[in-house]
C-alpha cells in the first residue's frame, strides 16, 4: 500500500459568514504529484496555507507527515514552499538568496546542484530584478529545495508565464518527481495538471466536486467523442445512408461516436463505398473541456 504523507478529513475554513473551504477530504501519497484545480476563489490557496501551517483551520483533521501543522514546530523544516506571486529582494542574486536560506535552515544541500537542477547555473550572480519571469519562478523553486524537503507545496508556479517558460518549470517539476518528491500543485492551467499530476481534485466554491486521475475524471464526465472528417457532399450522403448522425461545420463533418470503436467502423464503411475525403481525426475531450463544463462561469470576486 502507498504511504500517505498528507491526510485531510472534513476540512472547514470560514470567515464570519463566508465559507472558504467547505468540509473537503483528500489524501496524498508519497512520491506523487497531486493537483488542486479550480477557478479563482475556489479555496485552493486557503487549503494549501492551512496544510503549510500558516493559516489556522476552523475544524477538521489534518495530518502532514503524521503531524498537525498547527501544532508542530519542526514540520516546516520538512516542507518546501513556493507561494503564489513569489518575489525576492531585488538586488539579491540567486546564489546570495540560496546562501541565506541555507544558513537560516541550517541545511547541508549542495547549492550548485540545486541551481543546475532548476536551470539557473548561468544566472547565479544575476540580480533578481534582471531575471525573467520564468527565471524568478525557478529561483522560488530553488529556495523551496534548500532543506531537501519531503513535500513540496507549489501554488500556481507558472501563473503569468509565457508558454516556453511554463514548460521549463514543468521540466523541473518532472525532475523533482523522478527524485521521489511528493508534490501538491495548485494550478488553473488544466493542461499543466493533465501532464504532471498523478491525481487531481477539482474544487469549486470551497468544495471538492470530483477527484481521481485526469483520465478517470474525463471518462466520468466527457460528452460523446467525435470523428472529424474533411469531406464533400458525397461523404454526407453516405453517412446519412449508413444511419450515422453528423453535422457540417465548414469544410468538416463532425460525426458523434458512442464508442471509440465506432470511428474504425465509419472509416472502413467510407473506404468500402469509395468515398473521397481529404483527412480525418478523432477528437476526444480534454480535462480542460470537462473542467469548464463542471465549473461553469468563473467568479473573480470569490474569496480564495
């Protein structure tokens, strides 16, 4: 059985008449990437801060590496934290920042090794304000690794980054997973979660509305798959004669599928009838497609 490193049972956090986290439960196993997904205001950051011990809960039971983060004074030395909107002293260089953290945490990590891991080896003496957005996030990751933590909390680590910088951060997270780190990742980039996470939990308005592997969630909530064919009226006539349901979308014909196997049947049928078509593709819903349908409109003014 996998070892549980984080256990959350009936977690509640309320502020007067506002409930930010509404009785959620989940667990995280050693060595896995677990992602909390949700729109702004879903309660993701509040949940993470409670697990880190920087915010008190209203009620519920929490164990992080077997300890209660509200009561343990030593737990923080086993955690690595990259907060949302990470920043640092402008004139400080990555090397100086790491040296400072190493002294504060009395850690024995190889700082050059950490800089190389996060791809900042050639920026070790560059002032913080001259780093790119992606490099600043990499420095935040580097600082979270100084104490060789067992668990990493990464809160929106790629928010606001361009696609190239985002993928560079993804590569670092993959490397950390390969090294056996347990990672709690919050993000609103669904592609990011689908690529990196072993399991995800979708939060909305303080509640977890579903959880599982990305594939499990897609399978539970996806609508019909579609076969997209680039073809003319002859293809439409043949599909109609064969009893297939379809609709025209510009130069394409979209055929609804009850099963992925139906796609093979349809293409074979068209070949047998000597239909002429340019190309075809199978379109399956992604985690993002399902997420948008489940969550609906994002309310920007909800309490995080």
